[in-house]
C-alpha cells in the first residue's frame, strides 16, 4: 500500500449502482489531502466503498474517520466496546441486548426482523440528525456467512416513475425507534424500555443530499412508522411499495467480510441489511464502527425534519 503524495488510489466499482473497492491506500498511515478527497468523492459517487487488508487499531480508526467529519461519542454502549474510545461501538455488544431483556440473541433478532424487509435501515434514522457516514471495520469474522448488503437510495428514487416521484416529493414520515418490534406475550421488558426511551422524528420522504444535491428516497424498514397526512392503510401500502423499490437487487451490493476489511458508507444515501445468518455458528463476529455527525435532513420543499421525541441536534 502507498500513502502520501505518491499514492495511486484505484477505485474499482463492484456493482452497477453502488459499491466500489479502493486499493492503494493504507488507512492507518498518513494520507495526503488529495487522497482524502479521492476517497470522499468515491463515497459520494458509489455510496459505499470497501478496503481490504487494513491494519487499523482503535486510535487509527478514529483518526481516519476524523479526516471526513466529526465522530460522535455514544453515551450508552455495551461492555465489548473499548472504554477509552467513546467514538467506537463494537457490534458484539448487540449479543448482550437480548439477554438484557430476557431473550436469547436468536429470539431478539426474530422479534426485530419478523418481516422480509424489516431489517433494512440507516444508522440512527429516528434521530433528528442521523449520522452522515459510518466507518465499520472487521476484527474477527466467521469463515462463511456474515455478509452485509447496502442499497443506493438515490438510484431507487431515480428509478421511480415520474408521477410517483412527484407524489412522494411532498410527503413526510414519522421515524421511530422500535417500529414493528413483535412483542412477547405478557410482560415484555424491551417494550417497556422503548416506551421509556422514545426516539422519533418527522423526516421528508425524499431528502435532498446536502453535498451532491441528489434526491434520496429516505425510507427504511426499521424506523419508518407512518407516512403523514394519509390513512394507516394507505401508508402501509405506500411504504411496502417504496421499500420494495428501495431494496431491488439492482440497487444493492453485498460484501464478504475478512479480518481487516473496512466499509465506509454514506448513511444519508443508503440503507443496509446486517446479517442474520451467524447466530447459530460457533464463530465470533467482532466489528467496530465509528459514525460521523450528520445534519438535519431537508426535503424537496426546503423544509427540514422536525423532532418528535427524545432527540436534539448534536446531542447524543
């Protein structure tokens, strides 16, 4: 790998609408501003970029992310996350959540993803200011399984027919933490947690990307509760149609992780699907992520998102 002024950055697209692999960069080393600019341009163009065989540790992971924005510090993390790096969340923490609410991990996943498209999400989409981007690195992965899939929401919007684009341009939707969770019979500790920690915002159904100017179909299966100003029945039908469009295979890319792999994606223009095929495997999957602070989404009409409950700009 090369760094500095002599770096030769190679951007190799891997799917028709989304995803590129970047070669010729050592993310742990010093990077010239021109290299940072090339990576930024690739993220904006291809929405998610991948790096192989990197040697990042926690310090260099945060330092790399900081070249592209301000990392957010999370107030609440699990015991697997490094205590001295509040910017890093270790996804192995998720294995603890089910036990915290009286479920094993398999039941936890099943109740959160009980429909085909439920698991598709952007990071922290119920916030008033969802993260602008995420940098995720793999420390340990199973020898098979555990792939992540992303979809390009700008391509999904462009692929809608002109009358449908004109219709959805003016709509807004409520995004809420815990949407669609399938409660356990009787008392459910996770439902109580959701009621005590509501996070919800009203976002435009189509947001204008603050850097590229693209119109983005701002919809996902994990947070979107209700399209405003239409009936519940109409909202469900519209969301099913739009989610189906947003996750069409031609707009997606799937990534096979290896130790040392890094994915860097634009959280404003993508949704992704974390794997659910490893819970039964006796192999660890340890991933570390850093998220970059984002802005308040703005719709085609120029109106920004509004908070509903439990969220304030820049307050994590």
